[in-house]
């Protein structure tokens, strides 16, 4: 079965939601699209009141409006139902949830290392046994994550790329570049994971925080 390729205008709008305050180039790069074509689609979406271009702190990017969020979910729902793939995505989401709990706990342990006197003490990464235990969990959930990504990308092409980005970040971590665990200025393990989660939620029309 050839994976379904989403429409350009749908990907442009969806990319703004999943990537969170991205530039046009970042949206285009994520889906392998022409930058000028994406810019045109986003300008059209801006005219419809679905996105807005914002600048602050020396950075600029696109942001989704409430109307744009609703429009994006409507488009994704129509696509999903037309493909008859809703049950497939819902099943992946159900199996992702326990992985997500393990991943979230591992990320907490990466940031915090409780002591007898301070249960919220920051992890200073001097205890290699503690950190290695966390990294083993991140590798383990990555195996399950890769499988789920493969199932989805076999039906919807836009889910392609997540597994490769996670694997690439994990290689950087294993090479000693620990900022690739949870850095927000790169495609870190944490950033790729939350983008995939947001993609699932948007596709199914599920509010974040309601799928514990």
C-alpha cells in the first residue's frame, strides 16, 4: 500500500501546530516541501485568520489561531475518514500512551535526582549510573516508538520522519552530546516525542491532557 500524501495546504497548516512557532523554512523542511509554495499557503491561511506571523525576542515564526486549530482538525478528520484509517490511528494512540508514561518518567528523572533532603533536587549528571538507567529507558521506548511510527507512516506519509529524527538524536546522546535528550533548540528526543504526540492528538481531535 502506498502511503497517502496529504494536501500541501493541509500540511502547511498542520506543520504550524505540530512544530510550534516555526518559520516557513522549518515547515517546508519537515515535510520535504517547496519553501515558496509553503509560504504562499501560509499567507493564504493568514488571510483566512487561521495563522499569524509573530515576532518576539529576536525570533519570528508562525502561530496557529483558535480558528486555525479548528480548521486543521476538521481537515485531518476528513482525511482520516476518507482513508478509513481512524481505527488504525486510534489503535496506535492507545499503544503509545503507556510508552508516553515511561518516556515522561524518564525525562523527569533526567532533570531531577531526588536526595534524602530534597526530593526535587536537580540532576547534576554526576551519577553516571542514574543517567545510564534513564538512557536505557529512552532507548527501550525508542524501539516501541519506531514501530508505531512505521505503522502510521505506512498509511499517512506525513508521519514519516519521526523515527529517524529520534534515532538521530539518540546517536548524538550516545556520543556524549547530552543536550540532545531534552534541548528545545534542536530536534532532541523530547522535542521529537512531543511533536509526534501532538500529531496524534491533532489527527484524532483529542485535547492534550485528556489522554493520560
